[in-house]
């Protein structure tokens, strides 16, 4: 793909920011509305309202019914979707470049002016989604771990919310939440593909001229906890496998060490040649799925390790994982392993840039959350700059076994509790 022009950024008088990246070698455009709101901004009584609101944006406006929205995007051969996280909500589409005005008109009306028709049928849809999620222990365990790490803080609550809230939250409360969070300073419009930045700016100005969103200030979330105590959480459910997570606080989204963490995660469990994959799956055959991951927030983060294994193998799996965590603390990282991980990270980043949707997501989320908007070359240089000493220092800080919390979904807590002894005696005591 031809090297694209670097992203352009314009902040309108309203506070809305417009960022775009010109990719002339494609015939598509990815366009997204990004809002700085998610489950972190909810009270316990609102748990799930951000995710529910995301669903309701597709149910219709005064100009377009739900069916018309579906038919319009289908008529363009477009992809359209949305996502809610702990700190952000996005509504986005990818379409042929000559449909920019048509697609923009639909997205802006959906995002800024929902009419909330047919809300009860969508309540049922989301409640079914929650039930489906509860039946997926390999997903559920990550939220159990977040609760262990963050406790009662909003970052410890699941994005999907609670069925009792979704079933009862009245429309005026949803509309009030929308109008107070979908405000101009809280919003970024991002686009990538065969486009002109100035035209996107014109469309945004036209959509917002004298209309919502209002507001003069972005909303600040409750600060993340400054101290953490290792905790253990168990969720009882009859399952064939035990689904286990170990994890703890990570680093913030804007932390310069995020590139070090990307490399560290690749070494530990983020690739098929990673230590966990090779030791737990390839060598010992203890699991089909084993991996590590990292999440970044505005002022905090979370790291984690997941394994799914049968009840009689929980102890051995945790012993293997505990051994790999101690290796990170005690042994020098071989230079060839670092080089392989760096090249893996660089390859995945570069290949993802062949997608206009990935480009739009990168620039939209960066501007929304205040992360420096780096060029691809700057990102690759930052990965190349990661050293053995950088990885070792970060591993000692965030993956020290005594610092980790633990979570499990399974039938009986006893195998899980016993297995924690192999990670750290303090965890077993906490369990």
C-alpha cells in the first residue's frame, strides 16, 4: 500500500475534534463517531446503560426508522457496527468512498439524535446478550478478574451491565445520560481512506451547526485507585473446564512504556511462540487456550493471563504459569527472543494498517483519549527501541507473583485454591 499522508486534526469551535488520514490507494472510507463515555462513567444503579444506549442508537431517529437504517447501509454495501468499552463508545461504518455524504448523514443522525422507539424489544435483546455472556465462562472470568483487581471501582464492573438495570431503566434516564455524555468536548469524528480532510470537517460542521451536542466541558471519570491489594474471586458454575485468570494493575494508555508492555506481552503469552503457549499447551498439553493480555485506561491499566483446563489439571497448569512468571523475574531475557518479539509486534502493527477501519480506530481512539498521534514509522521506532533491560524492569514491576490477583469460573473452588499455591503462597492464603 502506498504510504499515506499523516493524519490531520481540526478542533471546531464547539469542541468536537475531527481527525482523518488520507489513504489514496484504496476505494473505501472508514468513518467513526467516538464518545468519551463507557461503563467507567456509570453509577452502580446505571450499570450497563452505556452499552444499552449503544444498541438504541440503531433503533431509529425522527428521520430514519431502524429498518431504514439497515436498508440504507445495505444499499451502500457498507459495514456498520458499534462498540462500548470501559471508557469509550464508538459508532462506525466502512463504505465505498463515493458514499461519504450518505453514510455520514446516517451515522451523525443515529449518534446525535436517537428517538428511542421500540425500546422494550431492545431491552429483551440486551438481556439475552447478558444471558449469553453469562453462559460463556471463558469471557465471564475476565470480568471476575477485573473485580478482583479494581474492587468496587467502576473499572471493576463489566461493560455489559446488569439485567435488572436494563429491564427497568426508563427512557428519560437514558436520554439524560445521552445528552450529558454525548457532548462536543467528549466527541471525536475520525475517518481514514480515500477522502479529503476538509470535506469531512465541512460535514461535521454542518451536522453540529446549532444542534446537539452541547456542553462546554468534557466529563472527568472517577480516578483509578492508587493502591491495590491482591485478591481472589471465585464464580461457581458447573463447567467442563476451569477458567482461570491471574492479573493485576498495568499501565495507563499514554505511558511511554506501552511499547515495552506490547513486547513483554508477546514474549509471555501473546503469540504462538510465547512462553506460556509453548510450555502450557505445546509441551505439557494442559490447555487448548492459554494467553496473556493487557488493557490500557486513561490513568491505569490491567494485565492478565488466562488458561482454560480440566479440573484435575488446574494445579499443574498454575504451576507451569507460576514457573514462567518467576522466570521473568529471575532470568535474563535472551536477545534473540527479544528480537523475535519486536519483529512480531512490528509486523502485526504494520499489517493492520492495510485496513482503513484499523487506521480509523487508531487515530480516533488516540485523539479521544489524549494519546500522542504518532506516525507508523514513529511507532515502529518506539518498538525497535525496547531493550532487554526495559522488558526486565517492567516484568519485575507488573508481573511479580505476589502482586497478582486471581479469578476462576468453575464447579468447585478447591482445585483452584490449591493450585494458587504454585503461583504465590499469599494468593492461596487470600483464597
